[in-house]
């Protein structure tokens, strides 16, 4: 039997917690108040998008998980609805956890994880009471619940079918011995499920959460949440063995990150109106003040998923409909701004905002050691600020006195010199970068990495990046939060996304467009033209005047070259709530 994948209308699920608050992002998806995490939808049905999410109605702390519910005509402007599912049965009394929705015989059908009165994880079903109700406000649980009781996993994904109308369902599972898994079930009627085997597994982590399988441009994508991050990979399903086989890199390898920042438990769904696959994630807080604020967590902006031109990489960018949030009357435009070579901090005059979209086109010289960028949420004197910068190095193949910390997957034995570490990386298809530590003993001095971390100066290290040809060079887009807030319990680290750029023949300069959404305490950064990275982070400036924009150059070009802002466009953003 040839297994043919197609998505049967998805409703996806996230967990999220949040309260309406004038100081909080007004266009991110949030419940009325309290704790919000994994998204459990959206789904498109009868002209509306429905978003479900894990939600604690009783406090901005983890616990007492319900399913919150919103709906929308355009996936941008949303209306709150009553709680869709509450933990009121023995099989889900300890929480309604993540799940998804599949359209079965024309009926939106939820499969979710219930936490039983004995704390077991079981899979349950619910359907709307009235499918003619466009709000799908009331739901009824199946009298056959729980439908699946083993293995003891969670987070069922949207189902898919083969060409003989068999349904297939996956959810997350794993053990220390077997590693993380997406376990596979099949059913004829969506009620009686038979366990088959793991669809896919590996040993990067001992448990996978929120696995998802979907199609993009006739390719099959598998994603899962592990190691505290979200990964995806392209591949195929063996039609006989019914197992997923990655094309190249696997889940858990950092070259496969969906978002390089605070992004987890994501879900996808097919948007038939715009013929696109859409992904949304849960971005949890990065401080300790959630209970005091009265909300914690939110959903990221919806992002369209597509393939790179060569069909080998997954890409994403904000959906076009988000442009409807722009307040056209607030639009400010700058062009052809040449930055002075020494620019530690320079305010952009008469530009303010903490709920804004910024589209900036940078032009900067190739093959130089540069560090420059845009500052947001800044006080007038820059004492509180968040920098969204670009860093490049003239030579990344071998970097003396530099460390590439993190993302290690292998310590190579019997290495004496750094050149041997470089050779080990070049011979390993998984390896993207390496670090040799000169003062470490043999067998603990050469580390291979499945991504390219942000370089830090370190006199005892030699590091390098595996090159991709003479016409490509890597740089890093980063979010520096060292001065973003005073609270010592909030995140102050630098988060970053590596980005490969191609050499051009235009003035020996690179050109890079960034699309930046600043939503009070949430910042999302995209490279919209190619969709090559996304970077999400939280900041919490305490100063009421921290709404300025500025530019800076830490390391500028040599030989009288310049860093130029070709264009800079800024809009205030309207609320998502209607």
C-alpha cells in the first residue's frame, strides 16, 4: 500500500496563559488572564479560524489546565470565547493538556491529552455540540473516552490519511533507553485506535512533546519539541514500514531550529483561504513577575511555512494579513542613512513606540569584522535598551582565540591539534562548527556542533565554521538584552540566529532586510525575503521612557567604507482584539 499523506483540516493546540493588560502586547494571542501555554489550534472551519490553547483560568501559575478559545475571520483580529474544555471527568480531572483537531466526516474533532485521577496521560476526544454555530462555543466529550491509554505520552497531532482512508495519529513519548519518539496509531473510524510503532525517534532527548507532521509543497515535514526548543526536518515515510526517514539533518540538530529564541510547543495548520501552511508557537515568559502581572505567556505571530528555492530547507515569514495591523497614519519613512563610523548610540529623532513594526534594509561591506544594529525600547540616554544587531567576521573557517559555546553533540577522542578538530568536523556531515580547547586534556578538547553558535572571545579556544563555498559567508543576527531591564531575575543573555548570505557583485556589499515586531515585552525578528530565520525574545524595561529607537556601531568598516540604512519604515500597530 502506498501511503499518501495529506492534511485533513487541522486545528492545532498550544499552551498559553495571559491576561488583558494595557502594558502587555495587544496583538499577540492571549487568553483573558492568567497562565497560557501550548497553542491547541488554529483550525479553519465554516469561514472562521479557531484557536484553542492551554489555559489556567484561576491564576498566572501552572496548573488546572483548561482549553481557552478564540476565533477570527482573518487569523489577525480575534474575539474571545468561553472556555472550550474543562477538566471535569476522571480521565482528565488533573488537566486538559495539548492536542489537535481534525475535520472528520465534516465535523471538527478534537483529540487531546487528559491527565487522569491517577496522573496517567490518556488520549481523549471531543466534538462540537452544534456544528452550525460559527463560534463552536460548546463541546461534548466522547462517551468512549479515554480512546488511547498507552503508551503514557501526550500531545496528539492533527491526523492524516492514506489512500485507503485509514487515519494515522502521532503523539509524543519517550524513555531514557529508547529516546524521544513520535508514536504512531491507526484507525478506520477515529474512535478505535491501534498502536503501530514509533514513526520516528532519536536520542537527542529522552522525550518529545508536541510532534506534528504535515505537508509543504508536496514534501513531508516532521517537527517536535525537545531540548527546550522546536525543531523540524524534511523527509519521507517509508510506505511499507510506515516510518519517517529524514532527508538529511534530524530533529534535535540545531541547524534545524524553527525559531532561535523563546519558541516552543508549536502547531501548524493548513489555511485554505490563502493556500498556505501556518505555524504558531508558545513563547513563555523570561522573568519571575508573572503572578504579580496577572498573566504569563503568549502565542507568537502566525507564520507562513514554505520551502527554499532548492527545496532542501524549511523557511517561514509573518503571514501577509499581519499588515492589516499597521496604523497607516503613523507611518514614518527614512532612506539612504549613512551611519558615521563611530556611532556608539544615536537616537532616531521623533520616533517612539512599544507596539510597532519596523522594516529595515541594511547595506554593509562584505568580509569584515562588523557589529552594528538597531536599538529598540530605549530610554533617551540608552541606559535601558535592547539591541537587534548584526555581527560578521572576515574569516570564520578558523578563528583563533574565539569560542563557539553550546550546541555540542560530540567530543572527538584522540585530538592533539586544532587542525585535527577541523578535519573531524569536515568529515562529519552532521557537523556545522567546531571548537578546540587548548588547555583541556586529550579526549575532552575537541567539540563538534550541530549548529553555529554566536562567537565569544576566549584565549584558550580555536574555533571554526564549516564553509559552504567561496560565494557564501555566515553572519549572526542577535538580540542583546544585557541592558533591557534591571530585574536580575529576568533574561539578560544574548540570543541569536546564524544566517548564511551569498556574495553579490553590487559594491562588494551585503543587503539584509529585517522585519521586527515590538510588542511591549515581546520582540519577534524575521528575515522576510528568504524566511531564513526567526528570533523571538522577551524584555521587560521598567523605565516609562523606554520607547525610543536608536542605531549603533560597535565595530565598523575599514578603508572608508560605510554601513547604510537603505530604507527604514516604522508603523504603530493596532490591537488584535475585536
